[in-house]
C-alpha cells in the first residue's frame, strides 16, 4: 500500500488572537477519498478555536494523490500535524 501524497496545499490563515501570535501544532484527522479529496476533516489536537477552524477550512481545500493498494486508489484515514511557527 502506498500512502496518499499532497498535490495541492492551501495555507491556513494565521491567527493573532488577542494580538498574540499562536505557536504550536494543530493535528487534524481526515479521510482521503479514492479520488484524492479530503473528507470528514476534524481537529484531534488543537491550539485555539479560531486557528483550529482556519486549519480545517484550509485542509478541506487540499488535493491528494490517493493512497493505492494493489495499484488501485483506495480511501484511507490519515492524521496530519500542521505546525505554526513564530516568525
């Protein structure tokens, strides 16, 4: 089995809640369909409500090369860590 690969990525809006830049990692869980479309995207480990929502909205726009089993596209559940750094 080969895992899915990101082929189009959209960056989340960076939140500055209360004027403070948030640093850390948001973990999202999703299903990458056999067509490479993200489905059922949700946060499993968040940082801030606004930033978490922005991350989900961004990942919903991503496109993937689907996972393959025996050369055929299959749907798989994956977990992604989206890091936010202080710049």
